[in-house]
C-alpha cells in the first residue's frame, strides 16, 4: 500500500516532467518562429503547447495529464532534439552565408 509521502513524490515527479516538456515545446515553437510564441503575453500559449503535445503523444486533446512518465521523457527528448537540430541548421546557414 502506497503511503501519502510516496504518492506525493510521484505526483511531484510527474509535474516536473510535464513542466520540462512544456518548456521544451515552447522553446521549439519559439525557434520555429510561431507568431503566438514570440509574444510572451499571449494568453493561450500553454493551451496551444498542450495541444501540440497531445497531438505528438497521439492522445485525445485535453488528456495531457494522462500521458505516462516514459512518454513524457521521450517527447521532451524529441522536442529538444528538434530544437537543437533547427538551431544547428540556422548556425550552419549563417556560417555558409558569411553572416
């Protein structure tokens, strides 16, 4: 039987993973030049990012909190890799253009 402390630690761990994934998706969308994400005061920023996450996880929209720990980690790694790849392409393009 789980104790209250163990259950709280699990919830905190999942919350941390969700926040990391949201941060990774927001950074990716900013790097893509998404107009809504360039405006930090855009009120639907988090809801939009959650929608992107739900589509990427292939879960029903609004089921963000039901995504499992392993899938959260995999999605975080995927969005971070895509952001880093995009930044690398931009860097190499500027280098090739001599800018």
